[in-house]
């Protein structure tokens, strides 16, 4: 009787271990393609609504500078990159459970550093302001007491929250903020410079883009968000980043995606 119970218990435990082993996305796990040479999978979270860093390509798959960069890094460090498109605001809290790392034009901030580690920075950015064509918004004072559209959980939102008299509307996608600017529901949009330029070109008959320096916005650094304390992964990714900066891979991606 006792023995029977024990073996049933062991069988249950083994099933549990087996199930956990197959389903986990918490750490880079074996890709389930059967072969001995199967690569580990790195599940990479992004928000594919932030051109030119990430967007949905013509084939319906995520593309952009960040996607190309992380795929190159994956190849360099010998892991199979699997992209998971999700809301920007969920990325940091999903590291270590739904995803392994995140690349999403994500600025290194002290708040985020409480929850995740960051790779070495790979791009310097700054916020910009999208305004209705010809609107008189040119200095920091002009931002006061305005209806401001931002993307939820971004540094653009953090800046807007500090502006005197601002009425801030946060959207899941930056382009939705720009659409509400075009509808007159907000007076201006604060978003990172490169996407601002893409939206500026997309709606060139309706909006102007004013550089963040005019408003004294601070420079920001994009980096890859990593699980806290995973030194091994950090070293691998930073080594690959450095190699790409040295050997021209990084510059060719900048030319292809950002300066095209
Ligand atoms: N760089 C901004 C941030 O980190 C916006 C990023 C994004 O919207 N993908 O908050």
C-alpha cells in the first residue's frame, strides 16, 4: 500500500517536472526541435509600434532596427531569437516570466533598474514634440497648460507628468496619440525623436516635429532590458554589442533602418 502510494507520488512528481521543463519561458530553454544540436531559445519582448526601431513589416512580422539587432546578437551568441509583440508598459514586468529579455527602444531609467538590469546602451535618443502644423509651440513655456498625448509607461509620459498644468492622455500606441492630435483631442504629442520623425513624415500635411533640445529635454539611452542578476547573459550580449560597434555591423543597421 505504502509502496503503491510512493510510486504514484513519484510518477506525479515526474509528470510535473516534465511539464514544467517543457512549458517554461522564464529562462532561455531548449528549442523543441528534437535534434541534439537544437539551440536555446531567447524569448524577446518588444512593442512593434515604434518605428524605425520596431514595427510590423509587410509580411506581418516584427521588423526594425531593434529586431535586426537582437537577431544578429542571437546569431552571435548562439541562441534562437523568438520575438513576442506585447504592450510596452508590460515589458519590464514580463522579464523572467513571459519573456527572457526586452528590446523596445527602451530608455534606461532608475525606476526600471529597480526591476531589471540593462545591457550597455546602444543608442542615444531624446524626446521630441509633435505639434499641429504651424502651431506656436517652440519653447518649454509653450508646453504648459496643454493637453498632451503620450505613449503609456514611456519616458514621454514621465516628462509630460512634470509639466505645469498639463492634462496628459496616455495611449497604448504612440500613433494613436498622433491620431488624436490630428483630431484636435490633444494639443501636442511627446514621443521619442525617431518615431516622431516617422510620424511627422507620415502626416506631413498635418503636423510639425520640434526637436527636444528646444524644450531642454535630457538625452536618453536605449538598452536591452535583462533579467536582474543574469551576469552571464549580460556579458554575452554586451560582448556581441561591442563587436558589432567595432566591425561595422551596428553602423550598417543604422544606415539600413534609421538613416534610410
Ligand atoms: N524610450 C521610451 C521609453 O523607454 C519609449 C519607448 C517605446 O515607446 N517603445 O520609455
